[in-house]
C-alpha cells in the first residue's frame, strides 16, 4: 500500500486513525489495533511476505527472552547473524552466487527470489535493538510493544530507521494528551508536504531522468547537456522521493501521537561530504556510525585504521542499498570523499563556502551516476560525458520540461526544511488551513489523473 494512493489516503488512514482514537483510553487495545493495521498495510503489497515479517518479529523477541534468562552475551550476536542471514538469502543470494560462479567460469541462472518489501529497514531496526541490548543500553520489552516498534506502518517500508528508545516509550502516552490538536494539524501538514514532494516534484523529475538513463542503458550516447540534465533530474527525483516519504512517515507518526526522528536536513546545501552525510538519510548514517564505523575503530587508532573503518562502512552501506557492483562502488566513492574531507581538514585550509558547496554537490551528483546506472560501463560513459570527454554539445533532444530541473532545484536549496516549516514556522491561521485544503484537493486530482508510482527506496 502506497502513501500516495487513494486506498491509503481515503480509506486505510482515516479508518486506522478513527479506530486508534476510539481506543485511546485503552493502551493494550490501541497498540493491538496499530499492529493489526500495520500487518494489513504490509500484506496489501504482497501477502506472501507477511509470514516472513511475523517470523522475524517472533524470532527476535524469543531470542531476547532467551537472553533475559540465560544472560550469555553471544545470544544477541546470534540474533544479529540470523537477521543478516535473512537479508543475505533474499537480497544477496543471486548476486553472491553469480559472482562466485563467474570466477570459476560458470554460467548462472538467477533463482526466482522475490525481495520482501522493507526487509532492509525492519531487520536493521531489530539489529540495532539487539546490539543495544547486548551493550546494556536497552530493556526487555513486552511482546506487544516490541511488535509495534518493528511493524509500525509509517516507518515499516522505508524508514526512518527508528531506535527502540525513540519510539517504544511513547506507546504509554495517551494520544489525547495535551497538544493533541496541534499534533494532528502539524502531522497533516507534514504529510501534505511530503505528498507534494512525491506527486508534484519527484514524479515530474522522474519523467525527465528516467528516459535519459534508459537511453544510456540501451547504448545511446547522450550529449554533454543531456547527461547533466539526467544527473540533475535524478538527484532531485531521489531527494524529493525519499525525503517526501520520510516527511509523510514523520507526519503520520504525529497523527498517532508519536515523534519519529527526522531523516533529512537540506542535504544539498552541504559544504563537505561529511556534512552531507549528517543531512542525508540521517538515521542510516548514525546506524552505520554507531554499529559499524565505531566498532571497527573509528578515528581512535590512527589514520590507517580510520581509512579501513570508513571504506568498509561505506562499502557495506552501498551494498545495503542494492546487490550490485554499482551500489558497492558508489559506497566506496562516498568513503573516498569522507577520507579526502578528513585529510583536507588537517591542512587547515578553508575554502570559500560557495566553492566548498559547489565541489561537494558535484561530488555527490557524480556518485549518483554510478548509483543510478544499470551497469558499470554505462556509469563510466556518463561520467566521461559529464566532464566533456565526448564533446561539449548543449543539444537536448526530446526531453520535455527540462527546465523544471532548474526550477525544482530551488526548494531543495532555498528556504526552510519540511520539518522546520510544518513543526515550527507555520502558526494556526485560517488562510493556511484553506491553502492546505486546496493543495490536498489538487493532489488528489493529480493522483487520479496521472496515477501513482512506487517510492525509489522500496527497492532497497
């Protein structure tokens, strides 16, 4: 079920909200209602994946209870390995087997393994809990609270990756406590902003970027200008698509009285690669930092160890995004940028802010060429074209609305972020409510006229 679909907006969400608030005084009932609604939400996409989600939740919770009684520190690590094994089977089995057989010179017919929706997110969320439990930083939660923590539908499919102490304690709070009306109104506004990003901005950028990348995948040599239009279009599509989903998830959380951590903070105004990763997919960045980079040594044991920790962390971060060499190389590219950023800081030289911003943005966009391309040769060709290797032609053939790339870049670079606007800056005014209602009606019309598309991060 998609956040930008009629069945979600007009049926699922209103009925779930009404049921939740009718049970507001009964904590167990309202939690059970949300778990049930979340399972319906998940199974609507493909009911075949529902048993895996249920098995994952029950398996991890049983390991937690076993750890409570036995107390052996290896038990949470067994749970981590089991979660990684599940991801490995469903997400990486074909990729690993194909490459192993390639070394031996054998052909491989891919197995027909369907990728369960949101598997990377709900398994990472449970891994973070198991590791916190082993460190003595997490309590043992009752099954109902744990199940809702994992399955809560706003963040189940594509994050944010929420930690246990950021959500579970809120389950005890009455949704009708003080500030209920404000949470509902601000949650609706944030959901509406996210929906606008997806329906108006991201999907329009997809109409520009997707045909160009498809032509490149078919062997067509794009011109210098066409590659830059494709690069800019995809950068904006990816940002508006994923940040729009995150905005909607956080807004939905507020509708139920829960605060979910932000996932984006104007990443395209970053002035360094390190600054970018503090602003982009924030919950994944801190997961990689706290559960991979720091345990690998971080910056505590000298530069060689730090280089190793960064490259392993970002390489695995790239692999998390997809089972392909393009994703791995994109992650390693980010690692090179982070190490370069660290070494540059040691020189004590400070670039003008505008120069630092432009260099960072060009570095990030060039990485997207590797990330988005279907093959490594395609990525290399597009990168070479970007720097004028194949000429400097400014011809752009059959790309409608290409100037929207420039126009749509403005909200990504200027003005308050979505959460600043919805949660802090907007004050209760009749004019704002009227404008929001008009925007909602327009979006419903656009969805009905053009249909709805999947979110990019569903495939990760």
